C-alpha cells in the first residue's frame, strides 16, 4: 500500500469505528429509553439520534456525493432545540435514517482514491480552497467522526 | 504540497482543533466548577481533566516520542474511577499538565514527515504491524482526538 493509500485507509477505519460504536449504542437501547434525557434538563436521546442523522445527511451535498435523503429532519433536529411539544418521527424511522445514511456515506468513502479524499468540500469556494487546501473532504470526515464521539459521550450517561 | 503532506497537515489541524476546544473550555472554567459532576452520580470535571491529561501522557511512549511526564496521574485518573475520598492534585497542577503534555505532543506532530505519521505505534508488535499497517501513529492520534471530544461533550453539560 502506498503512503497516500494508507492515509486514506486509516481515515476510513477511523470513520467506521466512530459510526460503529454509536450504532452499537443505539442498537442496544430499547425504544422507551429514547425518551430519557442525557442529564436533567438536557437533550433527550431521540433528539441526539435525529440530530446525528440530520448532520450526516448534510454530509452528502458537502462531500458532493449526492442529494440529501432526509432534509425534513433539519427543522426538528438542527434548526431547533429539543422540544417536548414537538411531534417527532418514530424511533424506528430515525434508527433507519441513521443507518441508511451512514451506509451510503461509508460506501462512497470506500471507493475514494487518496486524491478524492483531498478534494474540496462544497462549503469552501474554489478560490478559498486554492489558499486553504486543508479544507478538504478528509478534514470534514474527521470532524464529523469527532462530532459523533462528542454526542456518544453524552448518550452513554443514560441509564439502560 | 504533495498528497501525503496534505494528509499529514490536515490530521495535525484536526488534532489541534480538538485540543484547542477542550483547552478553551478548561481555561474559561472557574476553579470551583472543577468539583461539579457532569451529571448526577457521574464523573466530576476535575476527574475528566486528570483523565485526559493522563491518557495524553500515555501517548508519549505509544508514539515513541519520549518518556512519560506525569505517570503518577494513572492511579487516580485511569486505574480507578472518580472517588470523592481521594486526595487529588490541585486544579492548577492538572491544568498545567494538560497544557504541557499537549504542547509537547503537538510540537512533535508538527515535525513529522508523512511517513513518520504512518510509523507503527508501540502497542502493536512489529510482526502484527506487517499485517496491519493501519495500526499506525496517525490512527492513534485520530482516535485520541475523538476521545477528547467524547469527554468534551460531557463537560459541556456542566453549568458555568
């Protein structure tokens, strides 16, 4: 394996590990626990599940790998804080969205050459990317993997 | 910048961002808040500060960049859970350990060539590394950056 290939392969494994751990957490969690708060007065588990699914759905246009699959999640899980009065999608539907979107992204990452990992992400203009080539898809994936762990650290506080 | 150099540079920025955010959190936190629990019955902030410092101190031998600076932290912050009866180091001392150890590591990372990033970490034997070259220093640094975010997600729950 060449040096660039090894970087790409290692980054893929880092992403898969973050996704795998969070998915294992959600898989083990019974539906009724989705409505627990991670701490008193803080987000419910179901909000974080929807939030993570919506944020990863945003990765499709950002990574330039397709149109969004679940844009309707934004209103409830990104634009607004957790709200007890809101009517949320069923847990089953959110669990499915989380898995589907990650499967889609991971399949794309597996196909990328090292150079494709380092392409511009679409939140950066071509002009800015000329000056700041580190604002690439690789950095975005690393950042989203850290974001998964950020919320996993919170989710783990919930009683099972 | 070559493809391998860009991977290395982007990974360095990812590390610096994770460390920077956690350090900013600790810098803003008054000393008295160090003794708050992140959630009822869960770890105190000071435990997580010591834990993060100790885990990063372990990175020195793992990355083969030197002897440990703060091995005495293990007993309190890695080998044992948070314990209200334990006599902890002062907050000032732990804040300093956290900054010093990260400064040391970051300076090393800045000097690494792409190939140096991909060297074996010392928890893997040379024989296993032959078969699994992704068990390298790059992967270890990515994993520790996610670990910082994991605990930062918990720390952020504390009232300031």
